[in-house]
C-alpha cells in the first residue's frame, strides 16, 4: 500500500483546510490585561480546571472567580489564579457579580441544565461541558433559554473546533469516499482513571464537602465520598459511558457529515469488570439508524465504549463509503481501494467442461499481468496529520472567546448540543429499559 502524508497546520494561510484560528485570535486579541474576558469556573473538578487552563491559554480570558462544593478545589484555584479571586460554594453568587462576563460549567451532569439556564438568564455567556444535559427532557429548556437571551452558549465537545475534523469534513463533502454506507465509532479505555476511579482526597468529609448542595435534584442519600468524587459512576449524577463518550463521537460525526441525528436507537452492554459500586455499564454498544437527508444518504452507525480491555486509550470513527474509507482520530486516514480489474468467479460447482470453457473466455477478457500479491500495492492511503502538540481543546476555548467578542454564533450551540446529547442519552434509556427508542432529530424529541 502506498501512503501519502500531509501536515495540517492551524496557522493562517498555510492551507485552505485550516480554520485560521490563530489569525482570527490576533485580530481581536486584547490590547491590555484590563481588556481580558473575565470568566468564572463553576465546578472545579478535573475537566473544569482543564477548561480554565485552556481558556486562559487562549490569551483572551482571565479567571476571576470559582465555585465548587469541595474546599480543596477552591484552595487550588487560588493557588493557580491568585489569592484574590472570588470563591464560593453557591454558584448564584457567581451569577450575581457584574464583573464576570462568562462562566465555564464543569459541574456533574445533573447540574448542567439548571446552571446553564440560570447563567444565560443572568446575561452570562456560557461554556458548558458535555453532555449538555443529563436527561433528554432537560434539553428544550436550554434551547429556549439561549434563544430567549441571545447569549453565547458553547458545549464542550472539542471535535467541532478541531482542524483534523475540519479536514475530514472537507474530504467528506468533496466526495472522497463516495456515498456513505456505514460508520463505526469507538472509545476504549484500559485504566482505572479512564474508568473514573478518581482519587478521593484524605480530607473528604461533610466538613470539607457540601454534600447537600452537591446532590441537588438527585435522590438524597447518606454521605458517600465515592459518589461525590466519582460521580460519573452513578446514574443519580452522571450519564455513564454514553454521556461521557458517545456524545463526543456523535458531535464529531455530525460535524463531518452535517447529520442532525438518528431516528432509531438500540443499545446493549453490561457491567463486566469495574464492580466497585457503580450502577452504569462499563461496556456499551449502540446501533443507530440515520435517515436520508440533503447532506447524506441513509446510513447505519455502530458505537462502542469499552472500559474492560485494550491497550491504553483508543478512539475514532471509521466511515465506509462507496469509493473508500476514512478513519478519523488523532489524524485523518483516507483509503481508496484499487480499481476492480476483474469481477472474480465462483465456478467450482459447475461441470469440468463448463469450468474450462468459462476460464478460457475469462482469461481472454481479463488477462493476468501480475501476481495477486502485487495488486495489493495499488491501494492508496493518504494521512493528514496535525502539527505536533496540537490541541483541539485549546482551539475550542479560543472559538468560545472569539464568539464572546464578535457575538457571532458558535457551531456547538444548544441545538447542536442537544442533537449530540439526545441519542447518547437515549442509548442509556434503551439499555436500562431494554427497548428500541424512536427519536425525532428535527424536533429533538422522543417519539411516542
């Protein structure tokens, strides 16, 4: 197989496929530290603090406040951003401040809808971690709040800001793989941290953790540090592997293809290995039917998340079309098969005279010029790779900051966010209720 490698660049003017993110940033870069966008982090766990770091790394924002239910995380925010930043365990105190332009929401999933809606109505721009909501029925309130307030809302699935996925989008729309037939997508992990076995700090107690506030609308239970720090493992607060990882795969697929979602959803799986008290599966498979639209033909999607086996973390999309296959992950790999030179034959059940007559005619029409092994080199693979240390997470936060300044819509707004979260959350519904779920991606509602 011959391979051609291409280097994706995020710098302005390097190639038509790049989104010109850096040149856009230069055009609106603040002239002084006083011109920075003032942001607050609500939910200072691992992903929340990662969001804050990426936001600040864009060069356009400044962290001025933080909210979390654990004292230790608020202390760490002061250690990173200065002892003078405002900290609280009550997010409404953040929203009441006039010196805050935007909030990053990194709370557990069961708080996403309420904090997002409250923040939008407080005239704050919002970056909310995926999935946008914990339950499908929560989604319309977020869509309505963004429409009503006209604030910027960006959901935190960074594939839509990635130059890798942008290249995949351009190749797909140019017909590089022909008519799409099937998509396989996966996200596998083989580590305790990858399976949400997060460290519980030694000082975890009701004295350092606001357990009552943390629980919010969830069913009330006795204090449990594992529920507090490993909330993804529990349906009361999280959305399982589907909400954590399926939603990334949906976001990337919808961005590449222009699809808005499937109409039929079925999933299966189980809790196979991480029997640590969690009540969500660690292996999940989903099957999704996408209808024909103006952007794409009807196709089928198979998703897999696996926390049980595999070498490290591995994820990607494999898009099979009538003319080729495109693999999208850390890079884009486009494979086109060699042209069909001969149709092949199945004549073993025919009479001997018939086989001889057929072969004579066949070899006259399709003369054999090389060994079958030699034909393997006729396939072509093109590889499109991003620059070293490229970060789509940084670009996603840069896009959010740019939108705040320009007031132009982002790609991953409330509607996009619900159309990515919806089928992921319904995969959970299918799994726990053992049934096929019908979904209307246009109205973003479950069919009766």
